[in-house]
C-alpha cells in the first residue's frame, strides 16, 4: 500500500535540522520524500524557520537542487491550555502544555489511515524531543518512523550550512578550541540519519486522555493491569480454565458455577461504559441471588455445551435445581473451586484475581471474581 509521507519536526531556532533530515532521507535507498511537512515550534521559532527556509528561499533551493517535488512547510505554533501561542518554553506549565500539544498532534495524525509518520527529534528544546518520542510510543504504528539527524560538529547549526550541496563550498567557522576563524569545506561534512527504535504501545492498549500526563497515567494503569493479571479463558466444551499459561481441568458442576460468576461480571456489569473494573465489585451477587430460575437456566445452557450429545444431562440439572442451586451447595463448590485454582497457580497474589472472592460484612457478603472484565474470554 502506498502511504502519504507526513514528516513531523520539532524545531526551535535551528531550521537547518529540517533540510538536513530531508537531505538524509533523499539519499536513502529508496529515497523518501515528504507529501506533508509539519514543523512544531514556538512563535519565536516560527519567525526563524520561515525567514531561513521560506523568505530566504533555502527550502525551494533544496528541492530544485535534488529534483524533489516542492512540499511547502506547515509551521505550527504550539499553544498553551488557553490556546495562546507559546513564545518560549520556560516554566513547568509551558512544558506540560507542549506535552499536551505534541501528544494530541501526533494522535490526530496517527489516526489518518493513509499516512506514514516520519518524525524527527533533532530540533527544539530537549523536552520537545522527549514528548515527540513518547507520543510516537503511544500512537505510532508499525510503518511510522522516528529519526535523529547528526551533523559533523563544525557544520552543526552553522548559519550557512543547511545540507551538503552538490558543488562544494568553503565556509568560515570559529574553531572550538582556539576561538579563531577558520575555513571549512562542505565536502568534509557528514550528515547521518539515525533511525531510533521505540516500543509501540498503540495496539497493546487504548488511551483516551486529553493531556500528556493523563495519557501516561492511563498507559501505566494498562501496563500494571497487564503485568499483574493474566488473561482468563474458560472453555466449557473441554471443561478447562486457562489462566495465562496454566490450564486447570474442572468437573462440570464447578466450571458451570464459576462461569455463572463470570457471566455476572461480563453481561451484567453495572457500568458497561467503564473500560476498567479496578476495585469495583458492584457486579458481585449475593449467594441467595444466585438461587434463581434465570441463573439455573443459564447453567443448564452451559451443561448443553459440556454435553452436546447428551442433552438429558442439562434436563437432569434443571430438574434438580430448577429454583437455583442451594446456598450451602454453592458454598461447598466455591471452596473447592478456589482450592483448585490456588493449587495450580501457587501464587496467592495472582490467585486473588481469579478465585471467587467474598466482599462485605459477615452475614451480608457478596461473591465474585476480581479479574478485569477485559481479561476474560469465554470460548464458544
């Protein structure tokens, strides 16, 4: 599939990094050229960038020299939380505001199905580079890329060096050691483009926060949940419970009772709009509530899955428990279910998410499974 190449730069008072990166990508095999060129900067940076690249014609000159289709830059001034343009980044609030701006900008661009993002962190304040790299980690897709351009020190940020020209030029530069002016020739310049690997979290979880801090908080919460809780799969036809790599075989009565508690969590969640359960136990029923005709019929349905060729087993179950399983029988089986899970997991912290837990005061307890609803899969 052909993608539209969207270049994103963070830049400050060194517009050279834009043409240097374009130069390096032009010399890739195959060459990569921009279809869209976005530069995120401050209002002071915008003046410097537009003066050097547009008013003084360097960008157009670059395109002509290398026969590249002209792609005008879209210079975007970052704004604060009140949509006021940022002139510089000096305070904690300024840093937080640019984090929000960059994260939202990358999020919107990454939502465009036909684009490929090629992002450069070479310019601007270090915090700008950090936020761009972090935003790519949150929203970047496998086809998106992150770069940093490196230039020979004598030519780095030189006011007359924007790329390595086809015809060598002699420039004047200050010697870093002696402080005296010396002659340097562009034939000695090296422009190296480093492609930076980054962990792509986009498909691992979804984050919906507006600000960068909120995005990070949501992402960390997802990681914590993923690392602390293994996926839970229940396969009635095979009478198996799978907790991560651990497979637990259960007798029909116990897997049916366990599935009844999972069903309460998945299908009767009080807050379906919430992605995470966290510490919510509002779906936990009282055991007496499990003693109902509705739940007995649902359990009988599970028996039909367990015994597809022997439907009489489901009818026998309904005949015995048509009003629901007695509380005493439920308690006995819950105890056995929990013992089986603990024996197989051999980790009480981990097991606490998967056993049937009682919450509330004595005599008024409700029961359920603490694992996140998003971690549960019921095999067809």
